[in-house]
C-alpha cells in the first residue's frame, strides 16, 4: 500500500514542528503502509483523457496512490486545491475532499451551512465597508469577536471590548487593508477562558479535550501558553461534533465548541486538526484511528 500526505513541506523538509505529519509517518510504519509526504508545488497538473493512472511529481511520472490525506489547514491555496481536485478526478480516494476543505476554509459559509441545519452557532455578521457600528452593536453587541474569513490557529481573530475600540479598529483596517473580508461574531462570555476541541473520525467522536488559556488573551492558541486536559464526551458534545462534521462533509475533523452556560455553541470546524495536544491529554492514538478508518473504506480488513 502506498498512501500520500499533501502538506506545506515535502518529506525532506520536515522538522519537529511538523508533529502531526511525523506521527502519521511513525504509525504508518507500524501498519505496514508506505507513506509519502509531498507539497503541492511538487505536482504538475496535465489534463488529458488518455493517462488516468499516473501523475507527474517532481517532473517524473508516478503511479497513483491508494489514498491521499491533505493536511493543509486554512492555508490551502488555489493551486493546492487544484491538485486535490485533479487527484479526485483520477478516482483516488481523498480525505478530506476538496469540497469539504473549501467549505470550512470559508468561515461564513460553514456557519451558514451549520445554521441551515439547525445547529447552534454564535450570531455572525459579514462585514460591509464602511462599517455601520450601530448595526453591529444592535445585532451582535459588544464585546464582539472579529475574524478573517479564512485563518487557522486563531491567527486572524481579534476581540473588540466596546464600540469605541471597535470603531478605531475598523478605521485602521479600512485604511491599510485592501482585502477586508471579515465577519463579526457574538462573544460567548461563559467560554471566555476555555473551549473544547472534539476530534472526529468518520463522523465518530474519538477524543475531546478542554483548552484553558491565559487571561491576557481569549484565543485558543497553544503557542500563547494554554493548557489542555481531557473532557468527558457527553451525548450533547458527541451529537454536535458528529452532526457538524457530517453537515460540512468532513470525514476527519476537529470541531471547536464554546461553553454556552450549560450547553455549547459551535465555534468552528477544522479539516486538518492538530494531533499533539489531544493525544497528550487523552492517550488516544489519532493516526491509528485514521488508518483503521481508511483501511475499512478501502476494503482492507487485515
């Protein structure tokens, strides 16, 4: 068996920071799987009706793999998506699909899909410049969360505590940022210092961790010094995470949930969730769970 991972770096460029990829390689060896790691730039896309059993990688013709796992997060470029789509059209099994990756990359679109299916999400508004602060105050309220439409690891998330700071931030953005694709989101106060990451494989919840963070930053980013611990998987958590993954066509997903008093709201979905922290606090072998799922989907039962 030969499986491929599409990542931002090639296998020769991997370092200790690529923890999830290294874990996949480590577990693949135990499972007898040949796992190759390529970056999108190594592929050449040539569209033809003739050869549908191979593709060019580093200018050389290679036979198609049995399976492909994209691990590009929200930084998936048009070219990377084109590579994934091309491989899908050659009938390679890809998880997650290009459609799913594109859907969750656009945060507003994913919220629209979740809300359409009656799943609880924070009230969300698409920014339209010039910003009507009165409308934002009436519809979303303050504090308000400001997010870029695409981003991962909370790199494009900000918090405006009040109307005055919000207006100052919007004036600055309007003057210096040409690509003003933003959403404004209801701030869930009961989840200010914590949230949940739920790991889903084949729409089954396999692990859940609670993330707690420092009081000088409300965002869930481990690089900011946050801590993680295992959290019980309640029926509500299991249902929300499983349903979110299904509605967004994610066969492998990281679903983030906000504490909403005694219940939860869906913060966002991730198509390539990190493995390091959830494995460290739950002792779940995430790569093994993924490989078991893929083998079943490919009809491999040994």
